[in-house]
C-alpha cells in the first residue's frame, strides 16, 4: 500500500503493508529511532508522537491511518540544532535520567502545550498520565513542563 | 566552598537524550545483521520431548533455529562476576532441555528480518512431558519427589546469629509478625536488548545494556571457550536497570548464536518477555519475633525467611544472605538470628533488585516495629530512636564500623519537618469514609562491597596537550548521573570546567578493571578512585611544571587550569602550556593509572514519612504527602540525589500498593503486561519533599555516601505503616491492594 505523509516537515511516500505500525515505519523505514518501544500495547507511552497536533501511541497507529497526516517526532523538536524550549527545560530541570521515556514525555508535553498555554499541574500530570517513568518519580518532568507553560 | 561538588548538573548526555539521538542496543544496526526472536516455555515444569522446527527453517528469510539440540549443554551461572566466585550455583544451560518456569528458554529463531523471525516462532512445534508445577515455596519444600533441579528443591539454607542473648526482664513482651513480599518487575522503560558480533578474526564483540561488562565477559568467555582478550563487552546506553540488567541473562544466548553463525545478531525483548523471562525481585516471607523491654528496647530478634528463588539459582544464595545483613546496620540489637530457606520454584527467576535484600527484610521489619510500638503504646518515631544505631557503632554482622551513621538525626529532623507528633496523634476519624494516616520507616544500606567481596577500582586519567583530560574508568551510566558525578569529582580536584574532562564508559577492551554498578559502590568506591587518580595527575602536572619553570615543586600551586608560583603569582603556565611543553620538549607524558582499594563500608541511611488517604469504600489508597530525609555524607550532584530519591519513592509506593507479578496455580504469569502490572504514573505520584543531611565523616569522595538503593528501602514500609495507622489494621501481605484493605475493614 502506498502512503503519503509528512514527518518533521519532510514529505514521504512509501509502500508498506497496511497494518504495519507507525512506530516501525518511523524506526525501521525512516531510521528515526528516537521514538522508543517499551510495551507495544499503548500502556507506557515511550512511543508517543504527535499526529495532526494530537499525541498518539505510535505502536497503536497503523499505516493506513497515517495517509496525509503530519507527524512530529522528537527528532523534529529542535530546529537547525537549536533546542526547543521544552527540551532545554528538561535538561535544566534534571528531568532526564536514563532517557528512555524522554522522547515520549517531550511529545506528550509538546502536544499539551500546542493545545493550551498555562496548564495547571493537574493538567500537566494528566497529559503525561500515559507516559511511564521509572527513574525520575515525575516531579522534575512536571516542573520542566511548568517552566515552559 | 566547592566549584563543582554540591552543584546540580544534568546527566552528561541529557542533550542527546532530549534530541532522541542516543542509540540504545535495540536501536542499533550493523551491516549484515540478523534478528533473533525467542520461543519461551508456555508451561511451568516439563521435559522437552521433541522440537520440530522443520517448517520454521523452510520459511524464506530464516537462517537458523537454535535449541538444546544444537547448543552447548555446559551449565553455568549467569550471576558470576569473577572466576571461581562462591555461591554461584551452575544450573542453567543456554537453551534448556527441561523447562522450569513459564518463560524458560526453549528455542530461538534467527532470521534476516524481525518479522520473519516472529512468524517462524509460530511454526516451531514443541512437545512437552508436563511435570507437576511447584509454584510456591511451601509446595516445593513439601514435594520432595518432584525435583525442579536434580539437587533438590531446597537450593540453600543458612542459620546466622550475631551478638549475645541478654537475660530478659520479667516485664518484657514478645511480638511476632509475618510479612510476605511479592515478586516485582524492575520495570525499566527499556526492555533488555543486545547486539553480538562474532567476526572472522575469532573475536566476539557484544553490546549489552548491562551493569557490569567484566562479569559478562567472564561468563561468555568461559562458556564459549574463548580467551578473555577475545571477548569484548561494550556497555550500551541503558534505559534503566535497577538491578534487572546486572546478570548475563541473554548475553550467552545471543553471543552463542552470533558465534555459530559468524554474523551480527540482535535480540531485543518485548515487555512480556522482560517481565517473565529476565528476573524479578524475589518473593519472600519473613516471620520476625522480637523480645522487647517495656521501655521499648529490643533485646533480641529472631527472623525466619522463606525465599523464592524461582526456576534457577542465579544470585539467590547471595541475595538471601544479604537479607540477614541489613537489620544490624540499622538497629542496635544485642542478639539477632536469621534462618533462611532459599527454595527453587517453577516460577520466573528471582534476581537482585534495587536494595538487594534490603526492601525484602526492612519492609517486614519496619512493619514489625510499628506492631511493637502499638503493643507498647510508644510513638513509632520514639521507639525507633531508642533502638537505632549511633555514629561510630559497629555492624554486628561484619564487625565493621558503620561510620558517621546519622539515622537518628534523619528521623528526628524529619519528624519535626513533617510535624509528625501532631499528625500522628490526630488519629483517624472512624465515621469518615476517607481515612488519613501517617507512617514512618527507616532504612540502612551500604556503600560498596567491602567486607564480603573484593573491592577495588582502577582508573586512568590522561592529559591532552590542550589542557583537557580523558578519564578512563569502567563506568556504567544507568541514568543516575554516574558519568557526571565522576567528572565533577575529577573537575573539582583538577580545577577545570566540567567540559574539559571526558569520562568514558565501560568497554572490556579499553577500560581498566572495575566490578560494575552494584552494591551501591559506584560513588563511594569509583568516585574516590577518581578523586585519588585526579590528585595524582595534579601532582604530575606540578612535577612537570616544576621542570619547565625550573622552580621547586613546593613553590607551585595549581588553580583554575593554571600552575603558578605561590610567591610570584605572575609567573604562571596554563595547563595547555604545561601539557604541550612536557610532551614535546621534555618527553614526558602526563598520564596516571591508579587502583583504589576500598577499606570501609559505612551505612547509608534514610527516614521516610508518608501520609495516605484511604477510601474505605473502595480500598483505594492515595499518598497525599511524603518526606524523605537522607544521610548522604555529601551530595556530589544534589539535583540528581533528589532525582534518585523521587524515583525510589515511585518504586516503593508501587511495591507497597500495586505491583506484583502474580502466578496462577499452574505457574502462568497473570500480570504479564503493563495492562495489569501497574507502576505509579504521574497523576498518582505525590510531591516528595527531600531533606539531605550532609555530615561527612567517611571515606567516600568528598565524604559522599550512596543514595539510589538507600532511598528505595524505606519507601514501601512508610506507606504501609501509614495506611495501617489510618485504618487501625495490621496488613502485611504485600502489595496492600484494595481487595485486601476491604477484606480487613469488613473483618473489623
């Protein structure tokens, strides 16, 4: 099946089986390994990307669903090597430890901030409720997002 | 006071991590590589009668199917770090011919694509002769005729005693409690992943998400009959470990397959495989009996533990022993005895998990302390103050000094900051549906392995001509900021900006020897090695400068990347000048290799205070307030110390309330997915206040002590004590889930 879609501002047209997962398209076909697989069933959020301005678990999205869509991954946050404000805030606030949940957390946070400015702490925690982290206990991640909101 | 120590820095590769640039093992691609997929046992106990892989082998893209039929039958221990290590029962094969738990390694397919490998697995037909599944320790001990391993189901037992039994006063009381701790999934966000490449020169290279490259190298070389110099283990970036990646679980399998095929082979586990087929925190059951004076002084303590090792021994003998060595670090008890039976069962294999026996015994003990407090009507904080160790006390288990043990200070300052007395005496409002309560727990952990295991680390620091440095140590960054901490220590001594020092990570071909990231040894031992090595490099710099400046060494000082005469400060050289002139004019290289021997093992302490609100209608528990107080000696990187404490509390709340790898009667894992294995997420995580006590006094770098495990140990019992206080219950069957709470409330 031929599908046309955009990732991080670039146009792609590829021929893939219709049920191939978006996470596999990103990681294997496009070489964008920033998006991680932690559970393969939409529970951990390490595969979170933004599709048409909404955060999605890319392990639950299949090829036929991404036709004509604009996808943003962690690789698309920085522009010309200049870090996005969220990325800088994560570093500054100590919100990064092992780094495995980080891409997914950033994308969930980015989706929230694209939708609303000045979210409350509860709204921030809600937006990342589907992103599990085993290292940080979430506090510094929440603070990092608050700093930019 | 310090330029670098005590200031917060991000992890060294934070920028790469936020850019998504870090290549973890599962992200790796090598030219000509192949993909492996596992076939794991669906039954808990049985003999493999036949494996028919003919249909799988015919599938286009399949290169080979491996099983016990075409792999070594040599038994090994995946826990071993050093040659001839004791307590390493060799009871595993790369692929088994007898399955001993649901998840045991039956076969693997190696194919040109991952999808083909997955498809091929479904085409392999295995016939088993089912054997009775012994899924609890009690069943395994009772059924002597059903042997999980030929040696019998009792893997090991011990009976340790320390101290002297004192005569008991007439009005002493005896308290007995029993606590069950559950199998827990480490739940690192990154599932285990490896890339092995056996090349035509006869050398094996393996990238592994592991905590100790030299241990992996030793096991692989010995198992595959390669010399140690021909096995190169490179630590891949780790997406969390918490002990779950400290044993060579799948490295032997991947290495063997690559060696057989002479091509790179990648194995990346999925979540279910990580939950079931790697290792779990061990399930234990401990009965604690104390004799306590009316004043609350514990006179004697007897513990009996049943330890579930799961299907294979791995670290369980040492892990079981470790449980006996924790309480004496925390409380001053005249007589302590600990009997333990370590038992094979047909369940997922137990292994070391953050705290390494600490959570498993301290949770029961802290729950026990609250039972003592209740019986004697003594405040739980006050009871602990009367029994905790003091600075300079000796650990009865090892006869080593506990060093500057500040646990009483942690407890007392924490009680004040938490307003303990006011909140504890508030009691619970019986008529209210929502019941609030507070709880406290203390813990001790260690700093390294001195006293039970060889303890040393070697590092090399070399100076580049431009005045920058490379610190080469066998370091394993697991996400807690090890590389940064080591860099900060060296930067402090050498007095250069942090970015002038590159700290390398573990690679058996290039790194000097170090045992790995275990036993809370890295800051205390590797950190002090870095400090001493840097001091020696500084000496060398001054020596070289002395030659260049034709000035006695005693007249020179180094500061801010420069060497200058103390009496004529304008006479100076930059580090760059010293390094370049030394190398190119005086033919001297500034490079130092140094081995540091640990000679002490003080306690690392923490006191945690939790407030919970229990909905007595549903049994749901919310942690509403939390304070963690830690005796860390010195916080090298305070923000990361806080980060470790926050993460530890997340794990502890899960251990107390939610997380369990439940096993069915037939040995199947019920919680084999994040759908039903719940770890605390952001909305359910309380804000954790942290108070650090930095009183120094021990041998660590700048007097620092460990934190990552010490902070995990008190968290679960603090929460459990809070909920028992809120409800007036004595729940101790962990995790304390809503159904158990409701059952207890209905009983009352």
